[in-house]
C-alpha cells in the first residue's frame, strides 16, 4: 500500500514539474542524537516553554536544549519504561508530562519529577492541557478532568477520549477525539459542556488540528488530511501521516511513517505532496530518519522533527526567500555567467548584461533569464558592461563596441532591434571604446568609459566630455555635485579625491547628501564636514563590500564576496544572507545591485542573478533570551542564552550601561559571556538584550547591578604570572632530569606507566560482564550509529537488567560507557600519532571532530592535540616502580 501512495505522489510531481518553481529559503539543517546529549534517539514530543527553553520528550526521559547544549533528566524510577509523548507548561515553574506509565509534573527550577494521582488515568497518558475561565482541564483517552492545582488531582467531567486540542482564530476551544470527531469545549453556567463541531468528521480519529494564516482549518486524521472540512488527501494505509504543522514559510507540512516530511502544494485547485527537503542532505541518513513521530515549530520559526530511533532534526528557514535565475539556454549554456550590468526600464522590465553571453531579459513568470539577440549574425556574444533605458531607447555599453542603441517595439515584446551607436569624435568618445557605466540624472545621460566621463541628452551632437579620468561609476547629488568612481576604484568629489585608504566598489548618496561607500575595508560613511570617514563591519570581521542600495525603510543592502548583507544604519547592525552553492554563488560583482520598483533586490554574481524581496512582515520574530548573573562566582560576569533557534549561530546580543554610556553595543554570538571584571572600582548598572539572525532586536531587556571593589595593576599581575611560569619550567626541567636518571639506574625494573583511566579500564577487563560489553563496543568503534539499543542486543540482556548490572560495576550510564571506551581507545591512536585528530574522531565513531574534542576535554581535561605531550611528560616525571 505504501508503495502505491509513493508512486502516486511521484507521478503527480512529475506531471506538474513544468509548472513548479520551488521556493528557495536561506536554509540550514542540523541533526541531534544521544551523541549530543539527548536522552534517547526516539523523539516523541517537543515543547518550548514561556522563557524560550526547548524540552524534548523521549523514550527514556526528558531533555532540555538552551541553544548550546542538551541536558537530560531520567525519570526517577525505571526510566526505560517511560515514553514521554506529551509536554506542556501548567505554570511558570512546572511542566506537565504524559507517559505510558503515568503522568508527572516536572519542576523546571528543581529538575525533579512528581507523579500525578489522577483517578482512572494510571496508564492513560495526558494528550491535552487547556484552560477555560481560569479553570484547568486535562484531556486523555480516559476522558476530560478538571484539575486541582493545589491538591494535584482531578475530577472527571467528560468521558470523551481526547487526542489533541487547538484554539481557533475566533477563540473557540476545539478538541479532537479517538473516532468521534471534533468538539468545542465551553463553560455554560460554570458547567463544562461539549458541542459537536465539523459534523463531516464525526467518525474520524483526530491526530492534529491546525489553522492557516487566513483562518482556514486543516485537520489531520488517521485516514488522511482535510482542508476546509473537505476531503483532500487520503491514504490507503492508516496512520501513514503521523503529525501536522503549518509553517509560516512553507504552509502545510506532514510527518509520515516512512516518507520523512511531505509538503502540501496546490496546483490548478488540486492538492498533492512533494518532499519537504531534498533527500540528499546531511540529516537524512537511513530508514529510521524517514519515520517521523512529531513535528514542532518553535517561536523563531525553526521546524523540529522527532524521528523514531534516528534522533532530532532541525530545519531553519528564514521567512525571506531568494530566487536564482538560470539562463533559458540550459542545454547549451547552463548558466547566464558573469553578470556585469543590471537595470530596470520604464516599463518595469529588468535587463541583464553579461560577459561574453550578451543581453538577457528576466522573465518573472517563468523565473528564468531569456536570451535577447541584439545584432544580426554571430555577434550576440557581446561583453555588456552597462545598460540604461533612456528616452524610449536601450543604451547598451559594451567592452569593445562602445555604446549600442536599441529599440524594442512594444511593452510585451521580448525582441530588441539595434538602431545604431552613440559616439562623438569631436567629444573624444569612439565607436570601439570601453564603456563601464551609464547613468541618468536631471534628464541627462552620463557615460563612464576608459576615455573619461561624458554627458549628453541622448544624441551625439549633444555629447561633451566632463573629464579625462577613466571611470566606472558616476552620480550627481541634490546640490549638483558630481561624484565619480575612477577605474582605479578611487572616489572623487567634484574632481577632488576623497582619501579613504581603501578601494571603493560602489556608493550611495542620501537625501541629506551623506555618502555611504562599499569598500574593501567595510562600509564607509563619508560626511563632508568630517575629515575622516567612519567604517562599519560585522563584529569580528572585515568585509569587502562590492555594491550598495537602500530600501524604503532606510536599510542598506550590500553585496560582497561572501554573500548578501543588510545594514541597519540607526543601530549600526549587520545581518548576513547566504545561498547554497559556495563562494562562487555568493560572490557578487562590483556595483551590480538593483533595487526594483516593487522593492525587490537583484544581485549580479559570478554565477547568474539572485534576488530577494523582503517585505514588512518577512523577518523572524524577535528573540527570547535568558541572562544569568554571577558566572564563575563573580557578579560582574553574565551568561546570555539566546532562544531564537532559527539560524542560531548568527544570533547576537547587545548591552548598554545606564551610566555613563547609554549607547547599545552589539556582539555577534548565539550564546555569549559578558565579562565586566576589568572595570574600575564603582557601582554599575547594565542592560542586556538579544538579537536574532535577521538582526531584529528584542524590545525587552534585563537590567542588572553590580559593584567593582578593587582594581589591579595589570602589568604587575602579568609580571607575577611570568615569574610563576618561568619557575614552573625550571622545576619541571629539574624534576624530569631526576626522573630520567632514576630510570637509567633502575633499568629493567621499571614497569610501563599507566594513566588513571588505563588502570580503571584494566580492572574492568577482569570482570566477565564488563569484558564482554567493552569488546562489543570496541568491535563497533567506527560505527557512529552504534548505541545503547545495539549494545543491549549484543549482550542479549533486557535494558533494565543491563542497566542494573552496569551500575553495580561502574557509575556510568550505557551511553557514558560507550563514550568512555571510544575516548580511551582514541588515546592509544593519539600516542602513536599516525593519524590526525580529525581522522581519529571519525574512526572512533564521533559525528564530528569538534564534538570529539569537546568530549575529550571534558573527560581528560586537555585537548586531543595535547594528549601525546601530556602522556610523555607523565611517563617522564613518574617515579620508577621499586
């Protein structure tokens, strides 16, 4: 049956492929398993609490995620039997957990479990939590209970078997049931009542109830998907669809039992399915990845995918999407190539000039670049450097054929007819000159060429030279001052050079005649009354910007060799956007950035044209965050957790002092430590807030006070540290010399040196149970999917028996034992030094070298790269065995 469903979906996709254009988002993927600290790789529920912290319910306990690390909390009794299928927040400090072995309260502050004593719900997990008029109700397969929060018990008010709940756009509380459709819950005269809703679904078992942004209801049942109460997508296999979510960027997405995540699409009024993401990606590895238990969209817009035995996946998609335009000559010329020119004509058409591939017109409907012949014969491989629509003509600046003028007959025409050339021997502009730029100001055509700058009204007899300096760009400000960018990437103001000490690629003139320049040292602000320019860059970076334009809200958009950037000129804050395809796809050319009339931005790159169209509500929600004061026992040190998980590594934080400096200072970091212990003696108050990956700053901030009691002379401290280090080196040298002499005296009486870990390992190998377990792990060291379930099977023991016996021999959990063996074996390879640290990490079954290094440091206290030297020093300074 499943095969039939898949075949039908694929057939629909193939049938409609000519009309489909997949939306391209600024997307990132991540995968988390027990190797990252999750309690178990079977994920059953995901929840984000009121502070923004993420909670993951698994087959073996609950885990929290703060954006930096996972922390797991096993249930107090028999953790292997508790599958946490439901998580919700009952109050500020308590989570409500539904499991197959009873229901629990979990204290967020104390990290402890309290079992709930709900009548007739001993083995019926909670499925819904809701409130009506300040009364708390709990839904389950055993019915609906009114919950007494003080006594932690409940009274049953309905026998309906509840599967899910949702608040409708008109604030109705809807409950899904097991085989009895959807019911609206309400209080009438303080009496709990249920009213049947959506009668067409009265015999359905509801899995999920959701609403689209326009209020249209979407229902998932065990038999398929309903939209607007009308049967739309049904399956022959019950429970094929396991979960439903409506993403702000992707619409309806469905978790499946065997086909990963499917996205609903509508073509010609009919609904069909397609893969949510390409199967060829870093999170989709095996069969279990395709078995989805839960879909969850957090506050920031990240979609979390809980799988069966394959861990937790995260898909980040910014709301702003991009489009990459290919040439219509795909078979002959796969790409449009190097883009030299972008312009929009008066009728809204966008024209593109390329290196050696002539002229293109952007077809918005087909989302491709249409090759436009200009000249007769084999002369359309032009190197076009500039294009301008001026007085009903296209002026096309070329590399070796000067300026070609062309007409196109009608607004809907995609045909261009060359009508002549613009040149003047008298003015000094020849037919074959190199044209770099064409601009229009005050009804005049301005020309940048290798022979200098020119201006005219559109005809040769009106052409005159402005100067003889080779130029690539020219602009005239509101005061009729002339700004020229020379061929040598130097900026001139009325023929006077502006000293910037950097190359200029493009510039923008504000209404106030402030000049912003994209330079090799960042974004420069030039104010004529100031003697020096101000440079701006993202934190900890110096970016070579290549192009600049401004949107209607005053935000600057910039091209660079490393992607696209947005700059908030008020906050002086950068945000980056990169598309897949590596450096070539993200390398944008000098000055080739167009701001269209529809507020879209088009970048010319080394690999075609890329566009984005940011709108007012197309950015991510402002971040949630938490600040902890007193890190390392010092009240002037703060730890900040940013709970905007979408593109998390691009988040930031901001802080300001209320006195004497009230200016916000921005730091790029997804989790950061602010250390003010260097400040002088005095009292301080600091405000701290968070920034998401779109550069949106939270309106909320946390204020803290602290005192610095004493300052220290840094030079004296440094000299003291230097003396201590020097003394330590002398002592170690003397000690190691004595150790070597002792070894020479004792000779063959010296035994092999053992580290503490080696001694523990040796003792374990004397025990039959531990020896068998360790050998099983050693035989699967390079298998990064080998986990506790495989270990139980190899030992031919139940989970509870294995766990109990392991506890009698060690203080380790099964996961910790596997990690211990892998790390211990890695030390042997590090001592031999035949492999690199990266190679050893993968050979020992770690998913990444960075994770291996982090685990190694936690276990041994030093980095893997330092272990060999540590081991040799330990051997040298150890006393010989008598």
